C-alpha cells in the first residue's frame, strides 16, 4: 500500500480550494476529491501570504472558488 503505485495515485488526486476573501484576511479551505478537509487556514489577503498556502504541498487543483464581497449588515 505504500509502494510507488500508491504514491503515484496519491499525487494524481484532484484538490479543490475555497477562498473567502475580505479586505484584511482570506480564509482558505482545501479538500480532496473525496471531500476530506486537508487544510483550513486564515492568511492576509496578499499574494505573498496566499501563494505558499496554495503551492507548498503540491496540490493538484481542479477548481478554486472565490467568495468576495461586502459583509452583510446585521438586521435588528
């Protein structure tokens, strides 16, 4: 199970990322193609902070989704 074939299959797995972007912080959630959460992190909304999160572990992203916009005002 831990041979070369297993490593090749693991590397070819698709990944998906969701980014919830705000002015100061971006929440990032990365899941595999089974829906298992691999990583959740908040980073500054700057390219220098986001790139390592998305590139460090060799993910093979099939899709990356963004949610951005003003925060909803709470109603009384």
